C-alpha cells in the first residue's frame, strides 16, 4: 500500500507540473500577445494608440515565458554544461 501511495503522490506532482508548463505557459503567452495588441480602431479607420500599462504587462508576460523556456533548456542541459564548462546548474553533481 505504501508503494501505491508514493506512486499516486508522484503522479499528481507530474500532472500538476504538466498542467502548469503544458497549458499554463501557452496561456501566459497568449495573454502577453493580447495585451500587446492594439485594441482601438478609430471611426475613420486609423489605429489608436496602445495603452502603456497593457504594453508593459504584455512585455512582462512574454519575458516570463522567455525566462521559463531558457530555464527549461538549461535544466535539460545541466549535465552537459557541468561536464563541458564545469558550471553546476540546478544542483547538478559531477559523476565519478
């Protein structure tokens, strides 16, 4: 029974992380694009100015997505970086 509970505990953690990164980052990216979009079209057909607060929020959301992608790539390559450049990332330890 202990093995089953440990398996269920691990499973919900994997599902939660998968939802956050699998569905959460695309949603954050979509909101970033939406906030950067110009929402006003004037009556004469010209495009209105972008709201600076929305532009800042959109830029911040896109920066968050970019940082998450960079962190993910570094996490995947942490052992390679450790062996090639002797830089320990995310607690990577030398084998041997």
